[in-house]
C-alpha cells in the first residue's frame, strides 16, 4: 500500500514522536509498503523512504509562529485563513493517489492549527486517502496546553470526531481521555504502544544481530543461556531435558548454546550428533539452538556478551569446571544463575545463585527455574518488555493489522 506519514519534523530532529514515526516508517517499508514522509524539518535516512518536504507543515515556520501568537490570544484573523489555504495547496499534490495518511499529533495539539484546518478541508474532499490520526498527546486534556486553547473554530478541530477516520492512541489513559473528549466509544479507538529497538538499546554487534535474525528466538521467554563448548563434561543433554520439562510450565522457553565443538577430542562430533538426536526426540528443534549449527566461525567475546544481555538466565549443568567464568560474566550482566552444585561453582556463587544436582531430576530442576523466575518481578517485566514492546513485536501485533484493515483505498484523483 501507499502509506504517507506526516509530522512537523523527523530525525535527526530530536523528539519522541519523531523517533516513533521513524521506526514506523522503517517497519512499514520493510514489510513491503510504499512509504513516504511529509515533514518540514529533518533529513531522509534512506532512499527507500522519500521525504516530501513541506515547509508550512512545520511548527516553527515564521508564519506559523506569527499566526499561533494570534490564535493564542483567541484571535482568528485573515492571516490564519491565508495560511490555511497555502498549506492545503502545499499538501494536496503530495497526498494524491496515496492509500493511507497517518498524521502524528497534528490533530491533537495546537502547534500548527492552520495545518489541522487544512487537513480537515482536504479530508472532506473526494479522493482523500484513508486517514489514521495518531494521538501521542491531547491538548484539551493536558493542563499545560490550556492557555493555547479557546472555544470554537479552529481549536474545536482538536476535539472533533473526524468521522470515518481511525483514531490511534499510545496508552489506555489516552484512550479514556480521547473517548471522553470526542465522544467516540473506547472500543473504537485503537491502542498501539510504543516500542524499543533492542539492537540499538543493547548495542548488539552486527554478527549478533545477524544470528538473532536467523535463529528467531529473541521473542521467546525465558531464554536460558549455556555459553559452553559441545563437550560431554558440560552435560548439555541435561539442559535439553530440563528445557523440555520447563516448556510444560513455560511454553515459550528456549535454550541457546553458544559454543563450537570441543577443540581437542574427535569424540565431540559424535556427542553433537547425540545432542541433535535428543533435541529431535524431545521436540525442541525450534527451542534449543546450537549456534555451532548457524556459524562456522569462532564467536568473539563481544558477541557472547550480547547473548548474556539477551538471556533471562544462565543455565550451567556441568559435571566439572576448573573455575566457572560464566558465573562471573552472568553476574556482571545482572543475569540470574542456575548451575550445578559442584566445586568451584559453589565457591564462586556462594548463596547468590540457584544450585541443582547435575545428575538429578530434570523435572525438579525445571520446577526450580520456573518458580525462581516466576517469583522475580525483574524477570516478569523484562520478559514482557522483550516479547511485547520491541518495535518488531509492536508492528506485528498492532500496526500491520491496522494497515490490513485499511488495505482498500478510497481512491484518488
């Protein structure tokens, strides 16, 4: 579909709405949509998403500010009408033959009411794109904006129903406020949360990002990390058995084993084959990931550190260890630790980790993991954040269905 997003400005202009719009545009373009942006300030970041610069769309254009000063005093002068007409003339050709227009905050705030009025005029003309109004803030319900508002036109456009348009808000609070403000039932107002770019937030290495895209487990929870080579003394079969039991309690649980084959024992090839067969018998093909199957190069420490930041827990079922550096790495990553009750792990972990018998019952160990994580508010919120509030999940769950619901264009001249 031909989707146009509009706001006063875009990155690198700093602002919450600017950042959100940029993520929306990227995700829509990645999903195959023809995405354009209308804004006054900012710079395009890719040729795939053209910026159609419209100077009068700005909130800081000299004429816009002059008219706003009059409006703030409650004065609607011929200057406002002239600006409205100029903006309408500026926008009309940019919106021709577009399927959807998504306007961010333009019909919510009094930053450029001539723009709001121009949009209202164009919206009521034949051939206008389907309109989605994305409300991040609401002037009429926020005390700090009251000095800018007066009864009547054009301020009432900020509490107009915009019949036929789709209203989107970013929280349940905004939904209740908007419903009361414009008289639209709450169930007719979509709630689409904002998200977080995990790769940028964690500063993932390019190699990490590539691996995560291919293995597709970043949305799972909990993710158990086993940063070891594939050698029998690491007792990886116990980790697989525990994962199978854990998934009966936490169905989206996953395990990532980061290491390659052990370097010095040819029998390790057979051990890997046995692990792959066990994984298949346990039905864990998509849940237990051996990075050795996805990369034939040595993964540097920086990439392994990325997986610590992603993981919900370290799971280390070794029969023996010489020291136990993964415990230190997990501790520095603020990652909960579940490990074998063996020396020297007990020397390192003291009373600050969860221990289990590496030759014990995987069911009991799975129950221990499920209970400990389930009791952790940090884990519960972190897992919700990763599985529900990344931009990819926000797009898949909320934005893509919203676009599909508008897939039949009204038309255009």
